[in-house]
């Protein structure tokens, strides 16, 4: 998922010894800033869930996949709306409660003598963002360079199966017969770039990218790590410090097994991006074990960073009725759950302007899609969707998985418009079902001129099909000066005609 613990927070530093820094932070979804206190809540309103940052005297500990990250002493937290403040000198524990929707707040940080304020964006569930789905090995792949070597903890069957050997992950060939499977629980496979650290910001792997062979052995939690130790290998220790061993980049939870032939199959090559690191090697720990359910990797790739396809604009909130192109569009879909047997989930609900499960759409087949015919051509650069954007009683299922946004320039597109006429903007992946993933999410992307858009969703019908309560699209507004100029030109033309 493309969410962060402290969204958009840039690295910064301040001299120690009491110099204060005020930092405005804006978490994007519930759960991004989360902690648990084993004692009673020390501040805030009664009845709120115990979610927030756990602050100890002199230390702010921020939860992270690698453990609690120590930061600096917190003088106070200003939480908008309202203030929640317990002076650290009098109380050893401060707990900031969070409601379902994360709201902006401000930290006033005062470093202790000899300490430095150093803040970076931290992940909620992962620091990996889906950058591409499917495709082929790209240019600049570190894995296929002559100086790169593959290593792994072990091989299935004690290394007796040639189709599942360690060197296969960098041979440039997709498919089950040129893959690796480990022999023990949570085995790992990795790439050794050599003695010199290289800038790395993307990693890609798949189970069987041919999408015609196998789709099993994908489910579970994958962990990506990096190191700066020269010539790393299977014997390099996990230390949490890249200078001495393996340190975490992030984790990604694959919710389901793949589905052969599906455009969103989890068995396909997935390219993930992350904040660039200098690394002499990458390591991927894969779930499962050996013959029973050990994960299969057909290719392991590594690249420099690239610009993200989407930028998260906001989570939650409501549509802009005046500018939402979706409201004036004609909705269509590939199919409808139970062939239209559930009135709460119909195609017109896609753009009826109403949120909630009772005003949503669910498809009836694997990787179904919902779409909008704009009834004209527009330059667009934002879209929004959600599973159930209601604050009270909203459902949180049917939201995890993969989404693919496409656009077309065909006049009046519909469900029968050929795949060849659709162009992919990008994909998103939510690694769990929850209140945060079910909420409305608005994303920006590079502007395109389109007559319509469609959104593929994970799952299949009654059993697992994802729900969409509203599909919104927004265009680039005309600059005010342009509008005035056009108005003046129109007025002048009318005067000339009258003359």
C-alpha cells in the first residue's frame, strides 16, 4: 500500500540542547500512527480507541516493522481539533488517542542535550508501493549485471529439482520451470551486487509471470531487506543496521493466491517502489515452506527509483459535486454481482453521488471492472474511489487487493470497448481489509485526455468481489485568466456581429 506513517514528512535536523522544531504532520488513513499502552490512557476524550503515539519520558517511540524506533523528547502534542496534553515531567506516559479518521496535528520537538531531531517518513503496513503489474524485465536491472550473484538460504528438495534453483531468479526467464523455491519455513532469496553500494528504489518478483502455468505459492507476508556490507550472502546477519547486516525496507502481505489468466493475478510479476537506499544487496524472505506451500519466485529484479504513478491526495472526505466529472458520466461495468440479484449493488450506484455499502457496485467475475463514459473529452488528473465511505456503520471488507486504472479516447466507451483501446494509468495495492482501505481515497496522476475511465478490482463475485461505492474523476480546471480572456473574446465577437 502507498501509505506512510508520517505522510510527506521530509528529513530535517536541528541542533541539540533545547532548540525547538515545530513540524506539521498529516497522516493519511486510520492506523498510520498507532501505538498501544499497557497502562491506562493518560489523556484525551473518554471512549476514544487507544490509538496514537506512545510517548515515554525523554523518548518518542514510533512503531515500525523493525521494532520501536526511538526519536526525541516530546514537549507537547497539539491535536486539531482540540488539544490533548499531558506534561511529560509529571507523567511518564503520554498517549494520543485517534478517531477512525486521522486528522492533522502538530509536533513541537525539543531535542535533549546532545541529541538531533531527525524525522523520516515511516510505513504503516509497508514501505512498498506497487509500481507495475506484469510486464517484462526492464532496462537497468541490477540482477542481470555480470557482477551480480544470486544467493539463498536453501532450495526445495535439498537442491534436487533443477527447475527450482537459486540461479534461476536472475536468468531473465519467467515461468515455473526457471524459478526458486526454498526448503524451510520463511526461506530467503537474494542478490549480491558486489562490494560497492548501488542506489536502489525498486524491486520486482513474481511466481509465474507467464500467467498460463501456475498461480499457487503466492499467499503470505514477504519481507524486503537491504545491506551495505560488501558482497553479502546467505551468511550475512540480520542486525537492523545496513552497515553491519540486513535492515528492513518493508513488508508486503499477499492476500490471496494467484488466478490463472487474471489481469490482476498475484502470481504475476509485481514491481514495488520504495524510498531509495544505497545497497550492496537485497534479500527477499518468502512465506511458506518447501513442498507444502513454499513461495515460488521466478525472477528477482532490482532497479533505481522511479517516479510514482499515483500520489495520495486525501483519505476520507467527500466529493466535489461541482467538479466531479463522474456525476455527469454514464456508468458501465463488466458484470454485476449475482447477475443483479442484490439491489444494493447496481451499476448506477457507481456515480449516484451517494456513499455506503447500500449504494455500491460489486462485480460477478474475477477482476471485474466498473467504468465511466464521460460523454465528452476531458483532461483529467485525479480520481477517487472507496468501498464504504460512511463514518458510522461502514463496512471494511471487500477493499484489500489490487486496483488498475485505465483510460480511453474512444467515443462513448462501455463494457464492450476492446481491451486494446484502453491505456493503463497505473495500479494500486491494499495489503489488508480495514477501515483505512475501505475509506474513500483520492489520488493524483499525470494528466491525460480521455473520454472515459475504468477501474479493475480484485476478487470474484459473492465470495470475494471488491465493492466500489463511488467512482469520481476530476479534471484540470481552466485558469481564471483564461476564462476571463475567453469571456472578453466572446463579448468582443458579439459586439462586432452587432455592428
